[in-house]
C-alpha cells in the first residue's frame, strides 16, 4: 500500500519543474501561513521538500491537514525530529559513495 502511494505520487509529479528561488521562498512562506493542504492537482512547480511531503502524505506518514509547502528541506534531514503518524520511524541514513571518475 505504501509502495503504491509512492508510485502514484511519482507518476503524478513526473516532469514537474522546480520553481525559481523567489517563487520557492514565496511558496514556502505561503505554506507557513496556511495550515490546510491545497489540492496538488494544479501543482505547476514543486521544490524538493514539497515533493517529499506530498509523498509522505500519500503514504499516510504526515498529516494531510498541513500544506506540503509548509515543509522546508531541514525538516527531512536526519537530525530533525519529524513527527510521523502512527508511530512510524525512519531508518538510518544511507551513505551514497560516488567513485571518482
């Protein structure tokens, strides 16, 4: 079920561009001022934390009453305390090593 939610979110957001820096800041501030989630059907741009929030909401890990653009990237780093629903927890960070070319 959670995997299906992730795949549906990926399919829905595929090709959605990132906003400009100014628009990103405006979207985040707007998300902080509104608690209720708006429809993502009309989403024309999305920034990284917003995509993660939409995915977590689809999986039932984050409350749907908070707008996805309320979240900033710092909410998702391993040192932050992100309150997930139903006692869900995230595993340890996975280190990705890129070999030199």
